[in-house]
């Protein structure tokens, strides 16, 4: 026996207990029994071999747990990678537009500076021309002054000649008084001398003077040109400062762009490669055409959900029985059963039709009784009424598994969330009321009852139905209504936007309206969390104050409803003194919590979506 064992040990197979393990990491019974046989026969090494076997068993169990714990991180890593990629692309695109705008503005300012320089040169040329004109005028007036002096000298000569001629004529006149003529001549000579002195003085004083009218005209022109030159000089200095500031901004932008580009390259090197989702069409029933319809417009995280749903539904159809959950108090009333349960193998269409009928029957019963009933209990009673007490549990298990797997279908997923208590039933009815309100407004705008509206009429009806929505949300709904139209078409067939396919999937408009409802509630609760600040526990009075601050138009009834939802008490019951803030937000998230009026101020709110995983 010992010889055979030693032969087995010295073979080329791996030594140690791992040689007896299955390649998949498990230790089937044959390998375990052989190892135990060795342990029993090698009495001397039995403690050592037993310790080795136990250590390997513990190690393998630990590795299995580690692998199971790391598997959910794959989807998280993929989601983070895509989010980083989108952010980097958005930043790159945004910086690219800003840089192009700055470059265009820089080119415009440089062109403007060149124009101002040309205008300055033109003004300097005009000043030089005016200076030349003034010098020419001065030279002309100086020449006229010289000519005026020559003319005066000539006039004096002519005057003296005339006096001599008059003297000779007076001598020839007979009977004339010589004394009188002599006196007259003397007086005339004195007057002539006085006039000549005055004329010479005026010529000397005003020989270099220009006419006052010309001087004032030139002075006004010079003042205008001087003011214009100072203004242009001031504008030029300001443009130089702006240009220097723009150069600084451009340098900062270039540096930031280089940093972002380096960060983008680093992220691109470190990110997980994007999977080739087209390969899924090879294993999905319906081939590439069906997979294209399922994958259209979905992110990688949503595509993982779709793929898991397809795999899960295929495996569900292959199962014949479900294991019972037992009859404990923690087991939901509609799943309490001991033993195996037969799988009804329903299609998604059948499951959707059954759940629609459940809602219809439940609302009819509540209208008759005037009381709200529990969905889990009504769900079980409905199945018992339809199929009998024995078969009801089979239908319940089958529907439950279909709802659990089909998360992309709104009817199945919403019924599952309400049935399991993740959200309140009020949220389902609130979303349906939003859809009905939009239908009524669109029908009211359709005066001719043609079933079609123009884009402007549709946008007006949406604003009338949801006056508190932002412009961006209104535009999202308008865009969702035009997904089938060409860019040239303007008529929207609004009635077709509310239809559902055979599996209960809604059109993009209704899906967008529901997603906006969830997003707006998250933003509203994000503002509430910001208002509560660093509080870890909140009292009812503090919660009411925070609600009234972020929503001043909220009425007392709605305020009491929200506080009762946060404290899990009915109206009239005593409230707890304080509850943790996270617990209060978690409870509010499950109910129908909406803004009752316009926000007192538009601003950034805390990212509540990032904390949704903690709240849920």
C-alpha cells in the first residue's frame, strides 16, 4: 500500500493537495476521497496532510468570496470610464469653442488697431498739410506787406510830383495871394507828414498780422484736430491694454488646454476599452435587427441591463420549477410557500397584460370602497380570485421572477419596485397623472380634432401643462415628440406619442416625462439636503422650515404629508423627535415629492443623483 502511494506521489502531476482539485477550483468527491485515503494510510504524515488539506479548503473558499465580491465592480468601472470620457469630451469641446472665440476676437482687435494706426497716420498727414498751408499763407502775407511798402513809396513820389505841378500852376495864376497859398501849402505838408507817420506806424505794427477771421478759423480747426487726436490716442492706449489682457487670457487658456489635453491622454491610456456591443447580436434571439432596436440610444450601463435581462428571461423560460421561499414572517405574503413551485413560463407580453389588469382591478376596488389597499395583499387576492388558491402561488412566483428580471420595461419594473416597497404607490399614480394632464392640454389645443399639432402649438401646450418646468425640460419634451419627423416637417401626431407596444413599452415622450419626474424630485431633495446643511439628525420643525425655505408656496396639507412620509407616521399621530437626515431623505425619495411652486432662486443644487445609491 505504501509503495503504491509513493508511486502516485512521484508522478509528473502537481504535488500537494492542489493536485487533487478540479481545474475549476472545486474539489469534487473523488479527489477528496483519494486525498482522504492518502491521509488515512500515511499515519505518520496524517496531521500534516490534514492541515494542508484544511488550509487549501479555507484558501479556496476565501478566493471564491473575493471573486464574487469583485464581479460587481466591472459595471462600476465601465460606468466611471464612460462618464470620464464624456466629461473630457465635453470639456474639450467647450474649451475649443472658447479658444476659437478668443482667436476671432484677437483678430478683430488687431484689425481694429491697424485701422486706428492708419487713421492716426492720416491725421498726422493732415496736420503736416495744414502747417504747410499756414507757412504758405504767412509767406504770401509777407510778400503783400513788401509790395504794400513799395506801393506807398510810389504813391509818395506821385503825390510830390503833383504838389510840384500844383506849385507851378499856382505861380502862373495871376492875382493870387502868395501869403495865403504859402500858408495853405504849409498846412497841407503838415497834414501829409502826420498821415505818413500814422501810415508808417500802422504798417509797422500790423505788417505781420493775419486777418482775425482766418486766424479764428485756423484756431478752431487746430482745436478740433487736437481733441480728435487725444481721443484716438486714449482709444489706442485702451486697445493696447485690452490686447495685453487678451494675450494673457490666451496664454492661460493655452496652458489650461495643454493640461486638459494631457489629462485626456492620461485618462484615455488608463480607461477600460469600450466593449464591442455588436457581438451581442450573434447570441440574442432576432439577430442584429432586434439587438439594434434594443440597443438604440442606450449607454453601456443600460446595455448591460438589457443583456442581463435577455439572458435572465432566456434562463427563466428554461426553468420548470422555482424553489419555495418558505412561510416565515419575513417572506412576502404572495411568496409564502413550502416546496417547489411550477413555472408558468409567461412571455413578457402576458406578464404586462396581467399587471395592467391588476392595476385596473385595484383602482376600481378603491373607488368603490374609498380606501387604499396594500398592493402585495391585493396582488395575492387577485391571483387567487382569477386562478384559484392552489395555482395562485405559481402565477405569483412566475410574475415575480419576470418583474425582477425585466428592469427595462416600465410596467414590470415599477410594479416590482412598489411590490417590494422600494417606492410608494403614489409615485406610480403621480406619473400617470402627469401623462394624462399632458394629453388633456394637447387635446384642448387641437380645436379641429385632427390629431396633429404644429411645433409651436405643441410647445405652448406643454408649457401650459407644466408651468414649473424649465425651458430646457420643455425643449427635451418637444425634441422627444419629433423623433420620427424630418427636419422639414412641422406637424406632430400627438396621439401616437402616447401609444404603447404589445410589451407595454412607451414612446420616447412618455419615457422622457417619467425620467424628468424622477430627476426633478432628486433636484428638489438635493436642495432640501443643502438647506439642512451639516445636520445628521433633523426634527419635524427643522424639516418644515427647510421645506418652506426652498418652496415658499407649499401649503400646510402638502407639508404635513411630506413630514409624515419622512417620519413614517399618519396625520394626527405623534411624530418622532428626530430622525437621521439620510433616513428622512430615503423615505421622501420613495414617495410623491414634488415642488409646489416656482423656486425662490435658480442656482446649482447638490448632486443628489450621486447619493441616490446611498439613499436607495
